[in-house]
């Protein structure tokens, strides 16, 4: 048998943002402040929905789950980001790297499914208002959420099990601030074809199908809104969807830019900035988008 000189690595070094020099402390402070605000906002949404009687509707129940998802994602990514900024790199065990990837992909899968469920909820509320309470009962909403969480963690487990069969030799540096899928596959000295094939197959039910459902739902909603005679009725119907539509646009816009249609000439800096928006900025702004113009949440906040 031929002896291989390749040495299997057990530790991954995340390079993060290199050559920061005098910007390390300001960036570290900024990201830490964003994380503190993200945790505070999302925990506040979770507490408000749990404690306020006026927020016991499917829309706010789904918003609470979105906050929980954003909290999980931010807490999974930001500590590693802070370490890469202050130390200009962060060593992570291979097991820890794959674990971080697992929770990241699970939360993103859940969010894709949740946004589709939320769009369906808005469709039923506007297009079939008389049957809303029977269609979107509490039992149905809980079932939707449990299925979404189960699919999020279950489907991702398949990808992680395939990644664990790969070997990582010699090279152990990733030019990123967290363990993302494609940078980790590029690091492997094994053939990642099976993992890439599985990811492409999973993309259909996880990303494409929810996006189609969201698009069809809003086409039906737009058609229903145009039929409303009074301007007040139109504005009220549109205001219930505008926040969700803004979240969907930002989420899928960055998702497509990073993973679905990445530019071949896209620099590492642009890729990292897009990833920052995707993993750090969106969890910060989701509660703000939903709560700034929402009278029920503002009223519940005053009561609290």
C-alpha cells in the first residue's frame, strides 16, 4: 500500500477579517452592541407574545418563533465573529465547526419554512377571512411549527452526516468568520460530490418550494386587495402584509446573492459583507420591522 503524506486535521482556523489594525476595537464593539440589541429585541418579542392577551393570534405566534430562530442563529454565529475580529482569527475544532454549521443550516431551513407558513397565514386572513379562525386554529399553528422545526433539524442532519464522511487534509484555514457550507467543502481533500448533490436536492423543498408558495400567496393577496373598494380597507390589508413582505425580500435577496447565484468574480470581502447582512443584520432588524408600526406590540410593550 502507498503511504499518504496527507495529515488529517482536527482543527479549523477561521481567518475572519484580516488586516484590521486600528479597526479591531471599534468593529468588536459594534458587533457586540449589535448582538446585545439583537438578544434584547428578540427576547422582548418572545416575552411580549407569551404574556400579552392581545397578542394571542397566529400572526404573533409565528413572529415569536421567528424571534426564537433569529436568537438561535445570532448566538451561534456572533461569538465566533467576535473572536475572529479581536484575535484576527479563531481556531475551532473540526467537530465544533460542523456543529456550528448544523445549527446555522437548521435555523435557516426553519426560517425558509416559517416565512412560507406566515405568508399562508396572511393569505387566509385576507382572502378567506370568514374561515380564518377555523383554518388557522392554535392546533394547526403548533403543528406547522413542530413540522418546520423537525424538518429544519432533520434535513440538516443528513447533510452533516455526509460531511462527517469527508476527510480534511493539510489545509485547515477558512477565509470566513464562521463555518459556512461551501468554504468547508472547498477545504476537504475528499470528493464532496455526494454532499453537493444532496444540498441541491434539499434546496427544492427547503428553499424553492417555500419561495413559490410565498410568491403565489402574495399574488392572491394583491388580487384580493385590488378588489377592496375603500382606500382605508386597502391600507389596512396592505399594512398587515408589508412587514412580512419586507422580511421576505431581505432574507431571500441575500440568500440568492450568496448561495443561489454567486458571482464568479465576487471578492471574499463582498461575500463576507453579504454574510454579515444575512447572519447579523437581519436578526437585528426583523423585530424592528415587525414592531415599529405595529400598534398591538407597542401597546403590549407599554403595558409591560
